[in-house]
C-alpha cells in the first residue's frame, strides 16, 4: 500500500527517475533507505530469488523486474592481485558489458545496470553475517588476506605463477599412478557426475523452503550437488542470493558438521571455483585447524590438498598438520610420504626435524618409488629449501640413473634441481643425461631446458651433447622465455665459458628477449645483472642494456633490494665496462658505491681468500725467494673480480723490484708467527741435496758416483763431526738460497749494492706479474677448462698490462706435501720461465 501511495504522488519526471533504479545481487551496503515492494509479493518470494515482477499499482504496464543474475558483478576498484584467476573469475562476463537490446524490458535492464543507485531488499542479513560472508562473494579483507598469505607462506603467491609458466608437464602426475592417492588428494582431471542446471536451481529453491531447518547433512549434499553443475553455468549459481543463504547456514551449523562432511563441502568449493580470498574460507580454515588432531593421516593430507587446489595460503593449518603427522611419521605409507612432501614443497617451508625424519623414510622406500614419485620427492625438498644429506642424494642419483629412460622430463628436471641445491655431482646420472637430453630437447619447454643447463653449470659439469642440444632449441623458443629463463640460460653457458656451434644466433636471440622483457627488470633487477654479466663472460656487451643497468634509477632500485646483494654485481659490471669498453659513453656507477663495495670485498678477501693455505704458502715462498715482503703483494689487483692475486714487479733484466709499502708491523700475529717458524726451519732443518735434485736443477744427467771422502790439512782422511755424520746419513747437505743461486746462475734476491727503486714508481720497462693460485672450483669438472668468470679475469688482467702467471692446482697442490726445496725450485722455474 505504501508503494502505491508513493507512486501516485510521483510526477512523470520522478517516475522516470524511479524506473532507473537498479538492484545489486551481492548484498552490498545500500546508499539509501529500503523501498518496500508491492504487497502482492511476500518476503519469501524475494528470498526465493525468483523473477516476479514488482507491479506498481495505478501505473498500468509499468513493472520493475527483479533479476539478480543480471547484476552479479559489483563495482570494484581496479587492484592488481598476485593470485592466479580462478575458473569463476574467468567465467564472469566483463564488467559493463551491455545486454542485448531488443524489447523495452531489456532496455530497462540496461538502464538499471548503468544506474549508480540501489534498492535494498526488505529482508536483510545481519551486519555481522554480511561481514562474515560478504553474501555471495566476499570482498572485505581480500587484499589483506592475500598479502598475509604471501607473507606467511602457503599455497599462493608469485612463485606458483612462475612455477606454472610455460610448463608442459603436470606437477601432480604422480597422483595418477597409484590407487591409494584417490583418498589422499583431489583429482582435478576427473570431472564429477554432471548435474543439470535446473536441478541446481531446484537445490537453491529448497534452501529457501527449508531455511533454518537445514541439517549439516543436507547442506553438505546441497553443496555437492551444486559442485556438479557444468562450469559454464556455475557463475549463475554463485551470483544467486540463495547461494549466499546456503553459505550462511553452513557457517551457522559449522560446529555440527562431521569431519567427512566438512571435507565434502571443501571439495565442493574446489569444484565451484570459490576464490581463495572468499571470506567463508576463513571460517572453514579456523574450524579445520581446530579439528586437525581429530583427523586421521589420510584426512589431514586430503584437506591440505584441497587447500592447495583452492590456491589459498593456510600456514596455520600446515604447521598443525606437520606437527600431527610428525608424531607418527614412521607409520606413513609410501603414497602418504610422497603426498606430504608434495604439500611441504607447495607450502615452501617445514620444520627441520620433520624433514630429517622424512629423509629416513625416503631412503627406506626409495627402491619402491616410481620415476614420477622420485621427481615429486626431489621437488618437495627443493621447494622447501630442505637439503638432503650427500649419502641420500647419492642413492637418489643411483635410483634416477636406473629409471632415467622411464622418467618424464619434468621428473628429470626435479632431480637435477635437488642435485644442484645439494651440490652433489652424481657423475653416472649426469653421463646418462647426456644420452637422453638430445632426444628430448625438441619436445621440452624453455623453462625445462633452462633448469637442465643451470643444474649442469652449477655443478661445473660440461657435456657438449647437452649444451649443443639446448642451444639448438633456444633461438626457436626464446620468445617463450621469461626474464629469469633468459638470464639463467645465458649464465649457464657463459659461466662454463662454452660457445655453442650456433653461438651468434643463440646469444643474439636471448639478448633480444632481454630487451623484450625489460619491463620485468623493475620487479626482478637481478635478472638483468645476471644476463649482462653472463654476456660479459662471453665478451659481448650490449650498450643499451648496460646503460640501463648503470642508470641512476636502476642503480637505486638494485641498491634498495633487501633480498639480494646486487651492489657487487653492479660493481663487477662497472669495472668490466671500464676495462673492456674504452669507448663507452653511457651511465656509470657512482664513486661512492664503488668505494663501499671495494671495502666490503676486501674485508672478506683479507679474512678468507688471501688466507687460504695454498695462497699463503706461495706468498711466503716467493717472499723468501725474492728477498722479502716488499717484493710480493697479496691483494685484489682487480677489486671488481672479487678474488686475490700475488703481484710481482720485475725490471727489464729480470730482477725483482720492491713496491709493497705495507710495513711489517701491520702484519697480523698469525703471519708473524708463521714467518718465525719458517726462519727457524731454514736455520735448523737441513734439506737433503741429492744427485737427483742436482740433476733436476742443472738439467744434466746424474752420474750417481759416490764422492771421495775429503782429506784434512795434514793429508790424511778427516774425521767427520757428529753433525756431518748425521747429514751424510741423510745423503745431502743444506740447500741454502746462496747455494741455489750459485747452482742456477739466477739472482733470486735483491743485489746488496743496488739502491731499491721507489715503490709504485712508473719506471719504463717494468714487467708486472699477476700470480694466480687456482683451485678446482675455477675449472669445469674433470677438465682444465677455466670457468667464465676466471677466464674473464685473466682477459682483463692482460688488458690492464699484467702478465698472468698460473700456478694450476694440478701442479701446485701436490707440491704442498713435498719439501721446501722442491717448491722453491718449482716457483723459480715458473717465475723466470715467463720471461723467456
């Protein structure tokens, strides 16, 4: 009656304004007061979600249609979210899409859709329940929950999106290999028994009929029915107000649900494509956390998998699940173990104690695992950053080597990831990999190829069969590479200092892809620096990308990075540009950052690199051979290369020149103690001078003749002293520096009468030597092929005017266990051999 009186008093202009009023189906807060519909339609009809027309009395032919599905989309601010869009989001029509025009009623619906006002329904849920459910699709706290989930760790975030990029493999393929997985996980590829849309709306009608008398069993069955509706029709169901009523009743009766019923409802949410930020999931998360100790192991794992399928971060549930399963982890079956490790990997973290217990189970079941389960186990440990022991990785490598032919490419990549993370070089598996990769490379995606190359380079393992097969595919697939893939492919090849047969097309295609993906560098600045350093290893310098990396804006962005220390990479790139690009006129690194990084690197090198046993031994012996510490300097000649060198200056005649002005007082206590020990050894520890050593020094054949005993002044044989008898027992005499000089005919020390040259004086004809004491980590595995960084360092030392003198580990390391005289002889030959 009230609506009739209201309509009678409306003017024609006011009536037209009233006709433009629209409804909103998601229960948003209204801006005006409620307007009652005609008394011909009860409140129950409005709750039913039917489409009765609200007839305005005394206005013949004028109707206000009620159609919630036409207004299912709410006005949202355009906020960029990081979670992957759900099926529901993809099925929703774009906002503002006009309806098909035709009849007057359809035109009226278009006007209602565009109207900014709302008319609220007479029956309203309480504000508390509206806040809890946000009716059909919750918006409150959406961004807050998403950010909290990414911060705490869980099943959402950018890592998931990156993990699925350009992936041609199914990460859940292992779940299809055993029947036991049906009870442990939700099979996304198996569609439920279909239910017609009419049957689904009949379920919604029952909700309005039964209302508060709905039992938990009925609610569970209703959700299960709705989850079986075809995907393309689900958006209509979820936008219906009766679906919101069903959600409300589920929350009100949540404590009355049995655990299987709760799990069935959660499975229905997966099939309905409920967004991970929907507020009803908050309630289910809390309730399942409360019940986790009442669930058996199978149910705990199934709930975890359903949360994973929903894409929702549930760190609290995972922590409780790990505690619950950790108490009885020795009772887990093989499928339960694999599923648990899979969930741990997707959650990105787990207690260290639990992972150690799981490692024992992995070794117990290792021979029973299928190839895909083996790959899933490795991926779970890798994603959770939980390393396996070397023994465990050796056994996993043995198993992978046996079943390599049966493993999918995805599983092979996962095993390689774990070998890379654990720094275990299983040579047998890597050799077999060289037989498999050339066959599979054409069918693999760019991301899989990148991981294979990166794993081999991290282990310093160079197999030309593997890298040639990957290089042949890269120019074709470069367009599918992310900035991460591009940078790491470049790094893998260049860090091993390997130039494939199609080097020009390989490097040019990846360099061009870096330009295409330059927008990603604002979010991932490390990828630009990684790619440019890799190109520098190979002697390639794209000026435009270098100018971008050294620009003030990018330097500021990289310097503010809290996750990675990128200043060192900027410093290395800037130093490389200075030496290798003399004509470069682009941006350069500020002097303040260069000074800061130099001090940082020298602080580390002086306590670690410069103190290595093989370096200190070479430094001490060279100082002894040349005449003192002023002739040898242990420091970083090229600070941006992050490693130390032994610098020596020689004049044109081959004599050592003093240049190290560091006083002896500045030496640390350890250095002084070591030098005093060396002096004591030189005084009191004689070195046997045998015929073989003399022959080696003089390059003559040994006569091996026994010397005649010397006669004394009286003409008769002299009686040897006790000390001489001891030296004769050892078969030699003391080898001093003077004796070594006399035998070799080379001046090993500064002449006593010549004045010392001024330190650091730029005298003409001075030859600067950079002694490189190398180790195994600077070469490819099992070869004498230098890695890219160290090859670039030697190239830059030559550009800086130094003569590089190598002390390779295969020569110097065995000598560390030999006598002092042998080491001195070796260093003498090395040092003066460079002058020839």
